[in-house]
């Protein structure tokens, strides 16, 4: 009887033990993401070694000391500590003396945890339901075709029966005699006024469409070329809220915004080798897709992901230019983005929502002039303060537009 009670108590305690273990792993995951994930990954090298199965390589007491006072162990000449330090470019790991043994155990439990394989029972049932629905749809389609065919045959038989009844009753079925109707083209040819109206309409419509076509030459609004490496502004500028001028830094000081050098990308992607964000399965943008694009970046800059070093074997990336003004047009990014403090989205649209970058605005002369006529100049800008005061008196207004400041003079953009 006592043995049965013990078995019963163990049975009751097993679920709580399992929950406790899961809580430890979850706590370890939280600690890992907050303190370790910047330099370590579970299954591949990063700034530091991969941590999956680390308890099989090192003694747990040694790991306690290494996590709490790794830099001191290197100074003391600990062989294992010095070996890790030398292998990873003498980068010293941050010490965590505040971690308790329990917290370190939680982190180690997370690094050793292998998630169970997903159960396919739900998928199987879904496939069965899907197959059943397909069968029922096929049956409905076949039955509908048969009913339609039967109706056609019945109508044909009814027609034949009615004709036979009419012939048996002596009823003659005669069609109405054809009337001599003048063809439409003869009527048009004989009406000179109608011909005149048609010619005028044809000339006007031709001129309208020709003018519209010619006015679209050189306007690439909506142009969205496929780039050699897929770069999602939606992820970088949207989800991660990276400022435009972090990558396009020359927009602050130059007429050109510039194409960012790949080493700007590597500032982050030396440590971000895999994409773990949201997917767009409907359009085929999966995590594997984005991760493969990061691998293209590594290939271009010659980055050895395994050994965390640059090999020197680089490849040029042939980016396709999207925004391209004619050579006779002068445009200065710094004057607009830095001096006038115009947001990038004013001309380039909602970049933070664009999966594929495209030309948002027409970038025509009329579009620029309209903007200069509607935009007010910041009177607090010291550069324009004196000019602003003089022109305000001249025009009798408190606010000056760019046009009133001379922003639509030909020589401003063409010289």
C-alpha cells in the first residue's frame, strides 16, 4: 500500500517537474537573448564560439568561473581561457559576476535544449479534409456538366417535336422576307459632314495620345528594378527603424545621397547572419530567402562566416540605379535634406513600407516647381535670415515660399 502511495505521489509530481524544467529553459532563453545573443549563436560561430553543447566541452565549475570572471582567468593564464581568447581575435568576453549558479544553469539548459519535432497529425487531418473537399467539388462539377448537356438535348428534341406538329397540322413556317437595307459604310461615305467630324476627332485624339506619350519619355515613376542583392527597406527602415542617413550618410553634406558601401552593411551583418523576423509567405519572402541574401553579401565582401575573418576575395555588386535626373539638371541633397530639413519620404515616398525600392515621384520639372511654390522657407535658419527679412518686407508676408526666394529661376537648377 505504501509503495502504491509513493507511485501516486511521483505521478502527481512529474507534471510539475516538467513545468519547472520548461520554466528554467525559458528563463535561460531570456537571459541568453538579453546578455549573450549579441556575440554568440547556438549552432555557429559569431564574435564568440557557438554555445550549443558547451557543457560537453567544458566542466560546469569552469564555466561558472569563465562567465563570472573570464578576463581574470586570461590574466592568470588559464589554458582553456587563453585558448578561446587567442582563437577569437583576443576579444574579451563581458564578465557577469552578478549571475548566480541557478541563472547560469538556466542559460546552459537553454543552450543544450533540443526542441521536439512537430507532430504532423494536424497536417494529416487537414490534408484529408482538403482531399475530401476536392472530391466533392469534382462531383459537383461533373453533375453540373451532365445536367447542362441534358438540357441542350431536351431543347433540341422539343424543337424537332414542335416542327413535326406544325407540319402535321398544315402550318407553314415562313421566315420574313429580307428588306433592302443600305450598308452602314455607304451611309457614312455619302455624308460629308459626318466624315469631316470623324477626321477632326481622329486628328485631335491622335494629337492627345501623341502628346501624352512624348511627355512620358524619361519619366520613370514606378520603376522598380530587381537588384543583385535583395534589400528590404521595409525591414531595415520600417521594422528596425534604421535612419535613412545612417546608410545614405553623404546626403547630409553632398549633392548625392550615394549608394552605401558594403562595409556599412557589415557593421551589423558581421553579427546578424540569419534572418529571424517576420515572413511574407504570400510573396515568397521567407526567412530562408532573406538569409540567402545575407550570404550573397558575405560573398561580395569576402567574409568567412565560419572563421569570422575577411578573406580578401571580394566581388563588385552591380546595383541598378533607380532615381536618375538628366545631366543638365542640378540637384543638391544636402541643401534639401540638411538645410531645408525635408524628410526623405517627401520625394521618395513611404520607403519604410517598400519591400522593393521604386521611384515614387515623377521627378519632373513641373513637380519640382509646384513644390517650390508651395513650400515655405524656415525663417529661423540663420543662412536665410537676412534675405528672409528683406523679402518679407518686399512681398508683405510673414512666410516666404522657395519660389519667392528665387527657387524657380532657371539658373538655380540649369547652369
